[in-house]
């Protein structure tokens, strides 16, 4: 009964750290097929957020700040789908480092999950890009949507290594904080509210998300020949080599931002001495409930 009275309270940061560690163990032990299928879904979900963002970005009547902020808000759809509907997202799974640091999973299990999920995210994102291309989505708004895709993709493919890396760091710092905050909530509304501001912030600021780029750049490549572009848009780097030149530094930056700046920091704060620290009765009860409730966040649905 005491727990029911406290049920609407957000989980404390220490409880979130325990939940993240438990979810990391669950993710590491998922069968290959389940991991791959959930990874494909996550890639497509993030692509849908990117699709929504591009519709806003294609409207030339909006000012710079309005375009960035509104575009960031609608891009949040991607992580909301990952978190609420359930999927495996590489950038969010960087939080598994907490379980690894706690010695609950091995290095091999961590790398296995990351490898499968990264590849599956690519399949989902690129697959959605192909479907969107075949649907002639780029023709919307008099072709402005297609031009926006090519402009975005060309800019990403032309980023210098260092700039792409640090934009990747900042991006996944915010993405993993969004996942962390979402785990504090008990309801779908809690999770959505927690996700929107960090995700809209990284998009508005122009940071780089590796899985989103698996959608943006291939679709920009498909649309490059048919789009009407300003003379200032340079598509020389827009190709498979440009995709690789973007994904390598952005992926490395995403790993540092999520694994080091969020997971490792919170591990040192809350988990390193967790066994020696006393917890209140309500914390123990709620942590046990979060870990044991079937279908709750202990299942692989936080990204």
C-alpha cells in the first residue's frame, strides 16, 4: 500500500541508475533475432523522426530559430517511438556501459549488442529511406522537401572529422540524458515529456546522430539528381565515401558522449559504491518493482 501511495513519484536518480544497469543486462542477453528485429525498428523509427523534421526544414517561410526548434520538437517522434513502442537503438544502448562497469555483462556481450544493433539500425534507416524515395515524398512542397534532404545530406557528408566527432559527442550526451530522464517516469506521458526537450535541443543545435544520418545521407544520395538546388549546395561529397566519412567520426563521438559523459559519470556517482550505501524502504520497494514487473522498463524498450 505504501508503494501505491508513492506510485506517481518519479524514480530518484539512484533508482534510475539501478534500472539502467538492469536493463543493460537484459539487452545484453537478448537472442540475436530479437535484437536484430528491434534494431531494424529503431532505425526506421529514427528515420520517421528525421522525415518529420525535414518537412519543417523545407518551409522557407519559417525563421532560423523557429525552423530549428520546431524541427527538433517533431524529430522527438523517433526516440518516443523507440522508448514507448520498444526498440533497440545504438545510441541509447551506450548506457549499457553502466552494466559493463558493474561487471554484470562482459565486454564481449557489450560489443555483440552494439554490433548487431548498429547494423540493424542501418538496415532500418536505409530501408525506410528507399521506401520514402519510392513514395516520391521529396516532391512535396513543390520539390522543396527533396531539396531540403539533399542540402542536409550534403552538409553532413562534407563535415570535417573533428567537427563531426564533437557534434556526435554532444548529440549523444543529450540523447542518453533523454533516455535517462524517460526512465524516471511511470507513464507514457511522463516519458514523452522527458524526451522532448533534450532531443529537440540536440536537433536545434545541429548536432550529429549516427542513426539519423543513416537515413538522411542515403536518401539525399537518391534524390540528388532530381532535386533543384541553390548553387551554394556542394554535392561533391554526397556518396558512399561521404557517408562513411560522416558515420565514422559521428559514431565514435556518439559512443564517447553516451558511454563516457553519461553512463560512466552516473556509474561513478551512483553505482560504484551502491552496495555500501543505505537506501530507504520506499527506494528498495520501487527498485524491486521496476526490476521485476513484466513488460516494464526492465524489458528492452528504452532504446
